[in-house]
C-alpha cells in the first residue's frame, strides 16, 4: 500500500474544495418560474396582458437557451429569477383586476336588487292606491244610495184620489182598474156600494158623475168585492 505524505493529502483536499467552490450551483428558480408561467396562462395572462405575458415567456425561454446551449447555470438562473419577478407582478395585476371585476359584479347585483325592490314597492304602492280608490268609489256609491233612499223616504206619499169624475164610455171595472184607483178591476163593487145613491145600474154610468172612492176598507171587504165581481 502506498502511503501519501500528509502534506500531499492536504493539498489534494484543498484543490477539491476550491473546485467545488468555483462550480456554479444548479438553477434554483427554474421550477418556480416554469410553474408561474403555466399558472398565468389559464388565468387570463395571455388574454388580458398579451405583451407582458409574452415578455415573461421570452425571458424564461432565454434562460432555457442559456442553460441548454451555453451550459451557464448561474446566468440562466438570473433569467429564471427575472421571469419569476415579472410573473409575480403580472399575477398581482391579474388578481387586482379579478377583485375589481368581482366588486363590480357585486355592485351591479346590488343595483339590480335595489331596482327590483324599488319596482316591487312601486307595484305595491300602485295596488294599494287602486284598492283605496276602489274603496272610496264603493263608499261614495253607498253614500249616494243612502242619500237617495233618505231623500225618497222624506218625499210625501202620493195622495190617492178619494173621488173620481166619470168620463164618457167608462165602466166601474175600468175605473177600479186605473192605477191611481185600485189597479184591480175586480174591486169595482167597492165603488158601486159607496155610490148607490147615484148609481142604479152598475153597468151604466153617466159622464160627469163624481164617484166616491173608498180608501179605508178591510181585507174582508176586498175579498167580498172580488167574490161579488166574479158573480157578475
């Protein structure tokens, strides 16, 4: 077995440490930048900010070219970090726009709800006004009817004649059938009995005769008059 002097071993170790120190670390921002670029795509980055999004993609692709072609991990990582920083700014802007859009949607929804509520209140007010007008109309109609009934009740009753002057060609049934007399032809015997002093034949009357018209007779008198009328 070959034994190396201690000084040579120390020198070899120092060289290895120095080589490790001068070797650039692998890119540490690549995966984060790649994930952020992928995240921005479905969230509206290319659509809302096409120029900015394309710049981020180009920065990331430049880092990829440096890494793959030039094999310069450190410089490539600088591009990845720059793409990540630009992506963070674009992501923050997209989130701000999303919050504004949500706030605008809530505001419009509140306005629609307020308009709907106002329209509902207006409809209810119109319906209430219509019901009030209908009640007032019915009340006015009822008051008018009551006033007419009251006025009618105060009108003096129509006075029925207690005497009647015979006209040419008239008969006792015709006279009894007149509206202002009895409105019933079968009650003519009442007139005949009250005027026997001037009527000898109930079938013959003289023009100008003034006949007494009985007004205060009983139900039995009326029944008897109708029975007598039916016999004649």
